[in-house]
């Protein structure tokens, strides 16, 4: 029983500390720490791990992680793309975990964040702390990994939602100041613009929140693509910042079976990203191609800009954005909704020959 009046001498404290650290029970105690603790050698291979961050889905034992590299332990979708595994791909250049470990390999303590795209289509947002140390004559790095996915997702969604609502409310504030100078038709147009934007923002927020929480229900139905795309174009042209943009679309009748609400959100984000990518006079094209043999339809959005390599490597990464803090869900949601819920594939090409083309491939029937 604890008694505030009792304190032990330093000799006893040192003995207890030494015995606990050397005890065979100490690693068992670390398994209950709410973070993943790794020790990696100078080849970035795991020589100690207190638990598997993905234990609920991977079914692996701790000893099976020994010898793997961090990205391989975490089931990073890119980990096995390089010739030498984790650490050898182009994506590793922009990996927050790899860059934080690198700081400690150079002798400093490190701290950073990392988004890991998983093989099953999910992603993890991690807080990473690293510290170098030597044991005998060998160099090691201690790595503490905390899963902050839920916290980061909530913060990002709230930030984006509030950012968009703030921009929309600014339109209403501006209308209040000048409405006496506007005719009735212009006032009605602005109000319709605001109402459309609010509806789109609420819909996008609800969809992504449900998708992240595994609560999204897919309701397949017959969807006529030309009608849906024209609706999206009309909706976007109500936005003041897109009003001068040219969207090229040649309507052709095409019916597919999919979830109309989810497809609408995906195509809306594809078009928004393309419209925001270039200057006012740039044109954007949207259309589709049918692969009768594969029974698929490829819907694409093209703009004239070319993305830098650093952007291309992170474009589908959750919370990554070239538009500043509080953004970064547009392209991520394209991939999430298409590949996890619409049973399709989302990808892009970006080079000097074609500009940038984002596309999704969906079942065509």
C-alpha cells in the first residue's frame, strides 16, 4: 500500500531499474504500450518489435516481423515495388517514416508524420519518433510509431468542411453589402450558387466520413453517364471561380450500373482538381472510352498542366495537397471511393506529351 512518507534511497532505485530492464517480463510489459516500438539495424531491418500494428487484420506473430523493414511490417502498398523492398522505391523519397529514420541514421533524434497506403486500400496516418543508439559496436535506431489515423482524419475533415463553409459564407456576406446594386436575376443566381455549394460540401463530408468509418452503403442502379456528367458540369459552372473555365464534353449515351451518388462525388472531385490546376484560360476535357472486350468503361478528365515528380509520388496520399494546409482529400477520395466501393480502379498519367489525365475504370455493365 502506498504511503507518501516512504521514499527509497537511490541505490535501491538503481537496482530496481536495472533488474526490471533485464527481466524477461519487460518485453511482455512493452506489448501493452499503446504505440508500436521497433528497433531497426543499419540495414533498416527489424530486430525487435513489441507488437504488430496490423495484428487484427494480418494474423502475423511478432517473430514473423523480424528481418522485415518498417514499410514491409506495415503492409505499405509500395514496399515490394522496388528491387530491394522497402526503402528502394521512388515513393520512399517522400515517405515521412523513412525520412524520420534517416535523421537518426545521421545521428539526430527525429520526429515526423507519415501516411502509409495499405495493400487493402486503407491507409494509416502515423506519428513517428526515432532515436539512434549503439549496442556494442553496432548502430541501431529506436522507432516509436503511434497510429493517429482517426484523430488526423477528424481534424482534416473538420478543417476542410469549415474552410469550404467559411468561403461560402463569405459570398453571402459580400452579397449583403452589394445586393441593392444587383438586379433580381443576379441575386437569384448568386443564391443558387451558394445553395449548390453548401449542398455539395455537406454531401462530400458525409460520404468521406462514412467511407472512412466503414459505414458507406453502395446502392447500384442504372446510371446514364452523359446526363450525370452534364449535371456535374452545370453544378460546377455555378461556382464563381469556375465560371470562366471551359469544360469540353461530347455527350454520348452510355448506361452503366453503379452507385450514382458515389460516382458523382468521384467525377466532381476529378473535375474540380483539373479546373483548379491551371490558369483561367486553360480548358479541361472529360469523356469516356468503352473497352468492349474487358467490359469496362474508362472515364477520364484531362488538363494541360504537368505535375512535378514530388507531387506525382504523393497525389493519392491522404492529407497531401498542393493547395495548402487543411486540404488534401480530393484525390484520396477519388481512389478510396472508386477502388473500395465502386469495384474499379483509379490512376493518372502526367507528362509533357499529354498533360495530366486522371481516370477511373469501372465495370461497364
